[in-house]
């Protein structure tokens, strides 16, 4: 899991940002995915540093 360092609202979801091996990475999640993961989109947008992301085969966002 990677600690989020930022997020940005998109038309149909939110893109989240984290640092990995000295590089800024990002992943987008649509609103339905966030609902399925039981993530409040407003919290993710307002306070992304309180969340973590896992990418790859099983994408996941969770609160710290």
C-alpha cells in the first residue's frame, strides 16, 4: 500500500497520486468503484493523505 499525496476531481471520478521509487504515480477511480470500496469521494478529495492505495491486479483504496 502506498500513502496518497494528492488527488484531483475528474468528470467521472477522482485521480489519486502517490510517490513510488522517487516518481509521482497516479491511478483513477470512477465514482462507482469508490462506492463499491466504501470510500467517501469527498473525504478522498478533501483529505487524500489520510488514505492509501494498492494498484495492480487488485486495486484498492483504504483509510489509514
